[in-house]
């Protein structure tokens, strides 16, 4: 499969805790993106990390990229109930197709 | 307001009855795409378009058609829907050179009986 794989498939944490999600992929990339999807709604682009970057921050989000291991992680610090959503990693392949992983469902308990 | 719109949002139809799901964006984006989302399978790309009159197959194009006669519109056509096309469909667009930065529509939930 060309799709990336997110890990874990589901994650349940208490409000205030940190949430870490991982993404693995199989082919080389120019960049990798993370998206968020609230239940039944469209995806929202969160952050992009380029292949020459190792870490990137945006507010409470921290993304890392290890191209040698073909993996990325998304860390949400000090989680809130409103962070409850599914999170997907995505990458553009050589045919200009955007390929998504199967996602991690995050539940933040109040 | 910059947005991607889809219509209808919900549709229940019967096998074999042709249908069209419309998608329109008001951001002058070159790239547009259709995805379907099924439990456990994530999002899979059906078709995409790099610009007007340019369309290409994604990973799951069978049973679907698209057209891109205008920059803003990218309708998805199911000539003869079947129950295995029951799914949640998303249209998305992105600006030139930034395919990774896709703006998604609200989704169309299709049920084929």
C-alpha cells in the first residue's frame, strides 16, 4: 500500500496531558503534512514539515521528521477536550497525488 | 469567505440511478481532488485535476467520472452507482505549487441501496 500508517489507531488521554501520534511511510518524500478531522467533517491542514527539517512547532503542536526511519510524529501539548478529533499524516507522491494514512482517533477526556 | 462547497450534503439513492455531486471553490485554486472515506481505510483519492481540462485517476477511480470545464467546479459523476460506493465523499482544492495544502469541503454522505 502507498498509504502511510498512523500509530496508534486510537488514543484516549486526560485533558492537560500530551498526545503523541506517529506516522510511517514507505517512499521518499519532499514534505509531509498533518491534518485534523473533526467527526464527519472535512480535513483541516495543520502543519507541514519539509524533508530537510527535523522539527517544527506551531502553537501547541510539535512535529518531528526522521527521514532515515521514514517516520514522523505529531505531539499535542497540554491537550484540551476540543482537540478530540482524528489526525492524519499526508504526503504528495511523484504523480501529484496526496496520500493519507488511516489516521489516529484522539479522545481527550475532560 | 474562502471555501469549498459540495452539494448535496446527504444523498440516499438506489443502485443504477445516475447521480452527480457538485464541488465548487472560490479561491481560484488550480488543483482539485475527490476523496472517499471509509471506516478503517482512511481517505482514498478518486480523481484529481491539475487545472482546467486536465484530470487524472487517483487510487480508486473505478465507477466514477469527473470533468473540469471551469476552474472553480469539479463535479463527481456516478453513472451507475452500486452499494459499494456508499461512503463519505470529500472534495478538496489547493493553490498552484502547494498541493499539500488542501482545503476540504464539508463532505457528502452517500448511501446507495
